[in-house]
């Protein structure tokens, strides 16, 4: 059963810092810059914020962000777990807080020095005996300890099962970078990219090559969520949360759910999609554009299937028909995605999905975008949301 | 490194024993008073038998001699060492060690024996062979091997004047940077170990003893891996375990290229393997070219020591006939 919070929370402000490979500032500095940008975008004051939602992985305590910004009193603060799986989970938290009245205006933020500080590609390690550390212990001794390696294991089997080839992975990697090349905020801005460069790049963990992988980034992103009543008085057109859900499925591990009868799938996202559609009363046909979590190119394909844009095993053909391009069925990751804008753990994706509904993406499709999908990372407990124009 | 890889490496290094590093080679300069004077000044040796011609002329020898310890000096290359010299067996052996991570080098001892003296205007002829290589040793500097060269010195008449044994430790440095490096050849001591707590220590302890166990619910007999404190089927907390035969099938695999993590040997293949007992396990596939690993491949596992500290199941192609 899923509680219905349809249209009870509205995104009214978005903000990003500059994305870089070496910010030269603290993660806290990035967090408050991103939150301040979102507050300004909304036309609010810091003291209007009374709730915060971020990742368990974020190093910036809510009270530090609040003190640095001069927010004052907080009546809600909640954290979401599981890496990039937390992206729309933070929106889920903020929506629940606003819908229930636990807070009126909640900021979702994520800020990290993901390149100059702790790098995910460095892998996991640890000598503490939490259940989480023990979980990684089944993989570390064998050398399976980076995100690329875990995703590679799923990808190899999924390609084997479906017959989808590197052509489809390239289409995701390429269509996304075409958007990024046109986005001044993106790492890939102004760059060219073709199949020869894709094929020639080094293998990270077979079958994934360099351009199947996202950018390790320094930066921060924030979005502000408030009530529809409050939203009507603010500067920007409101972008309503039509539906939002999170899900951890049966026999779930964090990136390593290798023990299911058939492990090349993302049942947790299928379930989240079902719940978001049920909550919003919308169907896949209502979705005009998307920001699909793209830490790695193949995971976009799996999510297209989970959200029903095509049948299981058909996502290769779907993207090869040009669906993700600006004139396609589902313009996707129009900011350049995490593959080529920056990897801010998916929160820059919520920012872009909001822009798509506002009509302000740097790569805004020609068609009306009434509804945009935004998703969290997969291979982990995950989720997604459908955003739409506030009524 | 698996036991098989270690054996192959040791066969390769042991093939160097007895090989000539340099054939009998006359020194470029004869024994001479100028080099003797400089050497004894630096050493601080004032023995008149070496440098006082007048004194030496009246001694029982009737002439000066070179300090016996200078035996190795006469055959030194001189300036040529700075401009590179052709590879020899010792250089090849050193680079073989380096390639396998034994990058540390420590000269541990020199032993000289003297049989006959030389004087100015004699010529010293040196030859060198790789005399012996030790077993793999665990040392304070890291695991490694001692190898010893034997140099034999003769005079211009072919009379043996002395020998020198020079022993070197080539080792894997124990203190390596923790950060992953881009170098393809980087090697460090050990793999990242699993932390051990209440719920998994018994499994790793059994692995250390050479066994792969599978947890079994005592109440409903359901097998489960990785181990957990409670049965998800019947919620029983009572469990025992069975030993896997390590017969398996590859469900998926990936070859890890980048980053190279210190402590791991590459090429490195990880796989999800369905064991004959029905549970899945993640492990490495070894004993074949990485490109030969495929979904559906039948494999056979064996618990092996993969480095100084780590015992792990490693899976080989079943067709290789290996036995666990």
C-alpha cells in the first residue's frame, strides 16, 4: 500500500554550484552555495527553510548547513541511505514532511568533493564490523570493489540474456554527451564525441569502458520543496511532485544482489515505478521527458524497461531508434547526465527534471513537457518521481 | 598470486641459477699505485705494504701489494655504468623480480675469500655467475627471495686470487601507498580482507582452513549465502553448515582493468558462480585466459593461499581437471 501524496508538495527552487574536478573548498561550502542558490531561485529567505533532507553519505550535517546559512529552527531532518539510490528518496522524504505538515519548506541537498576528495572509484575497504562492512567483505578480497565492477557483473549477464549489444550502450553514452556538449555547466561542454573514441577508450571493468562511466565530480545541488499554497506566492512556476516512491526488493544487497534466482534485473525499480504510476494516476504515455540516473550507461536501459517505456529486453532497440534524443520519444538526460554534466549523486538530475517541466533546460525539447520522470541509482534500493506543472 | 602462478614464477627465477653474469673479463686497467692510494686514503688504511714503495721493497714480499679487499674494484666498469650497459643475466633476474612486485632491493652481505696477492702491473680477471636463489622468505622488509652471485678472480697467469659472494634480498615492500595507481605492474602485499564479526567469522575461519562452507538452517534445511543470523524462510536462528564441493557454473563475470588495486594480481576476473549445492558465491576465475571465461562455463574451486595473508576459494575451468 502506498500513501497518496500526489501534488501535495511542489518544487519551487533549484540550485547548483559550479561543477569541477577540484573545488578548492570544503564540502560544507559547496552545500551552502547550492542551498543558497536554490533559496534565491525560489525567492525565499534562509529563515523560510524549516526542513532538510540529504544522503547518509553526505558529510554535511543539517545543523552545520543551517548555521552556515542562518536558517534558524528546523523541525524536520531526514537522511536517505544507499548512495545514489537516495536521490529521489530525499525528495520522497521532503514530500512526506511537507504533505504531513512536519515542515513547510524543505531543502534537499547533496554536496561532495567526489573527485578531489573521496573518490568512489577508489573502491570500498574497511575494518569495522558493521553489517554493511561485512557485506562488502564478500567481494573485497576478490577485487570486486568498485561501482563499475559491480555494475559490470550485472551488465555482462543482462547483455547475455537479452542480446543487447554495445551499440545500445554507445547510444546512451553518445546521446547524453551530445546534450552535455551544449550545456555550459557540463564537463563535456564544447566537446565532440564519436564511436571511434568510445571504442578506443580503455576498459574499466569488462564490458564497461571509460565512456560508459560517469564523471567523478566536485559540486553541490539542491532543490526546495514546499506546499502548493506557499508555492503559488513564489517567484518560479511550481513543479509539482505527482508521485514519488522508494523500494528495496526481496533479497536486496547494496550493488551486489547476486543471489536472486535471476539477478540481471532491477525488481526494486519495477515496484517503485508501479507505485509512482498508481499514486500519480499517470501512465508511461504521459511522460514527455526524463532524467534517468546514469552512473553507467547500461543502467539507463534497465530503467527504461522498469518504467515500461519498452518491454523487457527491448531497451536496446528503443534507444537505437533515437528515443533519447531531443526529437525522440523520450528526451533523456538533457543536461548531459552524470555521464557528462557532473556526478552529484542524482540531485543535479532533480534540478534538470524541474527545468524540463519549467521549460528552461538548455536542451529543452520542442514539444511540451507536461511530465518529466526522474530516478535514483539502481542496483541498490531505489526509487523515482514524476514531476508535472503545478495546477 | 595463486599457488600455480607462484610455482611458475619460482620455476622462472630458479632457471637463472648457474647462469653466467659475466664471462672471464680482464680489468681495463692493471693493478696500479694511483688507484691503491685513492682507495686506501678513503678507507683510512695506512698499511705501508700497500702504499710505501720503499718500505715494501725491504719487506719479505720485496714489493708493494694491492689490498686484497680491492679485488672487486679492478673489474668495475667506471664511467660506463652511468651511460647504460648491455643487459646481463643479473639484470634480467632483477627485472623479473620487479615485474612480479619484488621491487625492493637490499644488499645483505658480502663474503670474500683470498688465495693469492696481486701487485702493481698484475691484471685481475673477473667472472661472475648467479650461484643460488633461496626459497621464498618472510622478512621484516616484506616477503622475498635472497639471491647470491659468485665472482671468481684470477691473475694474468690464470691463478685464482679470490672469490666474492654477494647476497641480495629482492622483496615486496611492505609499506605501499594506499591509493590505487595507474601503473599496470604495481603490486603490493595482500588483498583487502573481509572484516570478521559474529555473523561471518566462522565462514572465513573455515576458509583459512581450506574449506568453503554453506550455512544451513537447522529448522528448515534451507541453505543460505552470504551467511546471516536468521533464516529468511522460517526465522530460525539455529543453523549449521555443509561443505561445498566447489563444483560450479559461471552466471556472470567481469575482468577488472582499472583502477588496479594494490595487493591484487592482474589480469583479474571476478565471477558470480552458482555452486552445485544451489547457492551463489562471488569469487575469482583463474587458470585460463580471461577472454575464455563465459556465462555457463563449468568451474571447479579450490581454496588457495593467494598472498601472504589471504586464503580464498579460486575457481578453475572444470576442464583443467583440478581437484579441490
